[in-house]
C-alpha cells in the first residue's frame, strides 16, 4: 500500500514536470521560433533566402538591396554600397547587427505555421524601410576616406538615425579575401562601431563630469582651479595642453582644461561621479530596434585618487559607445529626456528615458553652446546654433589619439545630434570637427 502511494506520487511528479517542460518549450517556441529558424545552423534557410528576399530602402525610397531573377542586387553606386554595408549587411551574416541578418523573417515572409514553405504569392514578405539617408552616409564615407572610426546623426525628437557609418568597410559586390589580405586593413570590419564599438572618450567625458558638478556642487559656476599645465596627484602627473591659470567650469570646458576637470572629479569623489555616469546610461546597453549596444564603461571600483582624476577627463578605464553618446546629447538637447535611436522606420511607440533634470540639461547646453560660439566658431555650422565638445583621447602604445567631436543643433527646424570619432587620427578639433561640420550642414539641407 505504502509502495503504491509512493509510486503514484513519483508518477504524478513526473507527469507534472513533463507538462511544465512542454508548456515552457511551447512558450519559448512561440516567442522565438522565427529567430531560431534563421540561426546559421539552419544553413538552408539562413543562406539561400537572400536571392528571394524583399527590398531594403532608405528614408527617401532609394533601393539599397533587392532580389531580381534569383540574384541579390545592391545599389549601383559603390560609395553607397560601402557606406551602407553595416546597415544593410553582408551575405554570410558576419555583420550580426545588420538588417539582412536581423530582419530575415520579414524579408523572407516567414510564417509561424508553415515556416518559409509557402508558395511565393502567399508569402507575407515585407520591404524594410530605414530612417537612414544613404546620400548622407555616402558623404560620411567620403569625408572619412580610408580612416577608421564611426559617425552618426540622429533626430533627438523622433529617434530616427539618419546617418550611420562604420569604417573600415568594403564593397559587397567585391568582398575582399580578408583572411589573405593585410589583416590590419580590415580589423573590426564586421563590427558596426556605432552600435557595437566602445572607444576611449578623452575630453568628451568632461560633459559628464560637468553634469555631476552641476547636480552636486551648489557653487559649481563660481568654483575655480589653478592650472599650471601639469599637476602631480599621488605621484601621478596630469598634464594640460597649456597653462590656463585660474579657470571656472565654463572656461575650463572651452579650453578643455585637464587640471580643472581632474580636480573637479576628485572633489566630487567616486560615489557621486559613478552615480552621474550610471544615471546617463553608462554600464548598460541602449536598445536600438531591439539590438543591444555594447555598453559604455565607467567603473571607479577601487580607484585611487589619481584614477578618479583621470576618469574625470575621459581616460582611466572609460569607454564610450557612439549610439549611447547620441542619447546623452539628445537628453541634453531635450530637457533631460533621451529618445532611444531607431534605424528602421516603424510605427511602434518611441522609447525614452530621463537621464538628467531639465534644469541641469539647460545649464550644460548653455556651456556647450558657449564652446562653439567662443572656441570652435559658428562658421562650422552656419545657422544651426550648435552646442558641442571636441575630444582627443590618448590611447597609449605610441599610437595617435582618437579624434572626437560630439554635439547637437539647438534650432527647432534641425533637431539633430551628432557623434564623429576618427581612430588614431590626431586632434579632435582638427580631424573630427570638419567631418562633423560637413555632415551636420548636409543633414540640415536634407531636412
Ligand atoms: Zn589647463
């Protein structure tokens, strides 16, 4: 009797766990089926279908990729093909964040019940329209030449990414034999650096240090530090480009004074600096059409006083992701609210996050506007009332620094934020600023 009861309980438990497992699997199947179907392991689905896939178009209905007579045809202009490679995608799925990889179910007309085994006329294939302007992406590539890096512009009111470039790139009609060519020419070629790149920010990070000061120090606008072009902190030397003398935050930002911002970060301390960085989205990914970006890094755990100083001027272990940078700029332009970026045109509601208060946003905006008016010059961005900051990020190993420029137009008609980073290229103001200028002026003409 005892044995029978024991067996019944075991059978009952087994049945229950079987039903739970079945339920769990069915749930996962419903949610993930279309993604599972197009995993590279299902080569017959993931590879063959491009020759039957639907079109990919830019925001002006320029056809970037289409299938005609069993062939996948890309845009006729080589510059556009190369500039759009990381957005449209390669044919083998190496660029994992590209449309031809992520939107296969829509491009092939996948159906949950029948898979892709429906007659062509019954398939629900969808053309994918992007927010990107392919001519603007082409201009970015022309300005980059053979330099490596990333550039992007987004509308901070709608989230639409209108320009996105990652280099190095190649022509999809003539894919290089990467294994046998000079590897350094194609290092990182399958990575869309706007979404998946993370680079040392250098002085761009002074924007975050300034936000932390505005939020935490009541006397932030009258506070001064003395710059004599170098300072020893805990036996480590922090150097500046010049001897700026006694400077306040506004002028220290204009002159990009390392001594001021290094000392400011030390005075704020690790806890407050970390809290500000986390609140503006560091250490977690930003979602762009469901793609999780490589998170920007700011980590002061166990940092020495000198390391906190270095972190305040964008060195230490700091890393910045370009798509995340757009959201920080968007938040400053947008009274504290960051609109999440979108590559694909769709009707889903726009996602947003509050990074900083409206008051703080307006103060940092004013400081960044002062930079352009009094340092870089409004002639770089005629009529756009741009707020910006350049950066020259030291990366050591005897390599040239990364050149950055980030900012946004503050006019109602052109609500665009931009990020330009050119790797191992030199001074931000000399290398990145002319590219940012060309792209923003072209974006304003297109809008
Ligand atoms: Zn200085």
